[in-house]
C-alpha cells in the first residue's frame, strides 16, 4: 500500500489521522466481502434443501468465473487473461482457496454443528498471523494480536448464545475439516503476496477458473458415486434468484472485495473482517424475528469494536513507518501492511 506524503500532510491533519482516514476507506472492501458472505449463508440455506452444497458451489463458480474473466478483459485487456507461466501455481492456490475451503466446510457439516464451523472460520485471522510469523518471520503490529483474540471471543459469545465455552465442549472431526479449509483459504489469501505484480482483479480472475476446475471435478465424482445428486434444470430454475445472489455477490463481488481489502490493509488486519460474517448472519436472524440474549448482543458489539481497534493500531504502525520513510528520502514510500 502506497501513500503520497502530500496527502498525509494536509493542514491540521496529523500523519496518523490521515492514515487512519485512508485505512477506514480501504476497510470498505473487506466490509463489503464480509456482508456479502454473511448474507449469503441465510440465502443459501433454503437452496441447499433442493440443490446440495457441492453442486451449488459448482454452479456458483461456473457462473462467477466467466464473469471475472470478462471483467478482467474489459478492465486490463486481453493480455491480462494470459497466465504467463503461472498456471500451475495459480491452479494450486485456486484449488486451496475455492475448492478446499468450500468443499471441506460443507463435508464438515455432516459431523459438526454450524455454529462450531462458523467459530472455526473466525480463526482465520489467528491462522493468518501464525502462518506469517512461522513462515515469513512477520510479527503482527503490537496490539493487533490482542484485538484478534477479542474479536474471536466476541464471535464465540454470539455463536454460544452468550456462553463462549459452550461451543468448545462439542469439538469433533468435522471441526478439523473446517480448520483444514480455513488453512487453505488463508494460504490462498497469502498467495496473492507472491504475485504482487498481479492486480487483485487479475489474481481473482485467474485463480477462480483454476479452482472451479477442481470443484467441478470433485463434484462430478461425488455425483457419479451417488454421494450427491446432479440437480435438474427444474431445480435450478426454481432457485434462480438465490443462485444469482451466490454467483454475483457471494463469489464475484465478495472475493474481489476480499482480495482488494487484503491488498490494501495487509493480510493480518484484512483477515480480521472474516469475523463479521457470522455477526452479519446473526443480524439477519434478528431481522427475521430471532430474540437474542444479552450475551449474544455483547459479543457482536465486542467483535465490531475489536475490528475497529485492530484497524486503528495497524494504521498507527503504518503512519509511523510512513513518516520514517518520508524523512529518509523520496516523497512516496511504501508503508508496511499488517
């Protein structure tokens, strides 16, 4: 993420305030992704009664991948559609992110409760911090780790109806499958850093078709084995509106926004917004008549405050690095993202 020091030296605006303002705007991408995914789960729940999760995922990315490629062609030109020697690497990352996360999570629901799975998905920020620390030697900004733990506690309070310990009492093999999916998604997210020359749009558009190949192949095997059932045209037609949502917003808009947000905020801070997904679904449930306990509401507020706090801490760290870099020389410097 780059900053022009003229923009951080506006009259009466400190560098920290300027960076916080910029990061607040950048956070809009991550918030958009979290809201789109949070709304998707209640919408998809009704569809799964008619179309199983494997085939729904295949439809989701079979619909989204051509749209992403078309958007990439229009925005960056035909040349951008070429993998240029990156296909195997991007195929692997797309398989980890799109096929690994989605399909493992759905299989896990056979063994574990939805609230357990949602809580483990909320471990994504901790997994991100841990992998960056172990693999790359990058420590999170001071305070960010504390806010990640607070956000996780908040999500546990929401999912445990005010009692965060009640979820852990039912851990099982399904939870390990979800965790495997989360690790796959985090590796996909971190993989973008290894292709910094690709815009978030190009990274998303090139990895999605690769991941779709794996999703369709696995789903075809599952259908042939009788584990799942290929939906009829009548089934797809009956659920066309929810399917359109999961394609356009649940895949196209959400994944593009996620990758753009991570590019701007950094993996550790950007991944923290994953905790808004179960909170959004919780808000939808309230809108549909669910009467939440006080502990659940407190957990939702704690999660939101923790995300705001982590973003402010990361902004202060970025501002300090920007000021130090500006004092060292050129007008434009790259501030570290966390």
